[in-house]
């Protein structure tokens, strides 16, 4: 039943740009307990169509590769600075 609503919403708005870092999962209640949230998550997963699973999986993979590219670019842009301290020798008699 929930999947039918989701599919109808998708068909009614075919060009809805999604934010880059969203989850495939939709929370039903913000104040739900852990067990209620888990039950809703499992129900949503079990009742999702194969197309929804494929879409969510491909979004997750793209997100993972996008994040790894961001980390690689950040590390490439970081310039290494070499510093040295002068050694000081003291001789005690």
C-alpha cells in the first residue's frame, strides 16, 4: 500500500530534483522509538519494489564514490609543509 503511494508520487512529479546526500529511507515519525523506527524500516524494505531497491542501491553507490572523490581531492589539495628545528648540542663537563 505504501509503495503504491510512493509510485503515484513519483509518476505525478517526474522531474523532481533530489538533494545530493539524501537517504532512500523515509522516516514516518521523528519522535518514534528505536524499535518503532526499526519496524518501519524493515516494513518499508520488505514492501519496496525491485525498482526502488535498484534506485536506492545505485544512489548509495554513487554517493560512496562521490565521497571518496571528495576525500581524494581534499588530500591532493593539502600541501605538505616540512619544518626542521635546529639541533642544539650542549656539552657538560
